[in-house]
């Protein structure tokens, strides 16, 4: 949720700056903080600091998720790879569910969200009594949490890190090596 909140603050701040015009911006800059993405302390209007959105490549298929991927900790090369995988797995949609995948937790079955995270990753095992992602993300998870974009992106990053720690390319869960 924190990544999504930062994204929303950046978007709102950009709109406020655009709508306020130079007079409104000059007045806004006389405050201690305009938003999460504009930080000032009684500075001149020309000294303001505005965060620039993450640069999305022209050929991106799911460019709306690039900044979230970047903010979550994906490097530039992994963002390009993630873009292709998100498009292939969910067509960029957060509500995608593939119930053909066999793993079941209660009444839920399959893979969920942008990266189509399989329920295997939140299932309790001998090695991860709370579940792999619950342990790595240090939070409780139910299957439908994987439909939240920030949770899904964070989950994918943990799966990638684990695969790399095990000597893989990082993308083995998606046959992306």
C-alpha cells in the first residue's frame, strides 16, 4: 500500500503544480511541504524540487506499472523483463486469476494478479510454516491480497530474489530465463 500511496501523492502533486500556475506555486512553496514528491522549506519558486516520474520506454506494453516496479526495487533491466511478463501473464490487469493452476488454499485456487503469483508462494510448508511470501514480506497474506498491485509486485520481487539466491536467473517461476 505504501508504494501505491507514494504513487498517488506524486500524481496529485503534479496535478496541483500544473493547476496552481506560477502564483499558486509561489504561494505553495512558502509552506514546509507541498506533498510527498515536492519538498520545500520557504524557498524561492525557482528552487523547488519536483520528482520526475520514472521514464517509460515507448515500446512498453504495461507502462502504467513501471514506476511502481521501480519504486519497489526492480532495476531497469528487470523492469523491461517484468513488462513483458506482466503483459503475457495478465495483460496488465490486476484482477487476473488463472484457476487452472492446481495449488489450492481453502476455496481459492490458482495464480493471481499482474504477475500471476501462484498460491504455492503463500501456502504453508515445512520450510516456511507461515508461507514463503508471508515470511519474506513480513505480513499476513490471503489469496486475494495477491490481486493488490503493490502486494503482487513486492511478491514477484521476493520470488525473483530467491531464485537468484538459489543460482537462477531470477525469472524461473515464469519460465523467463
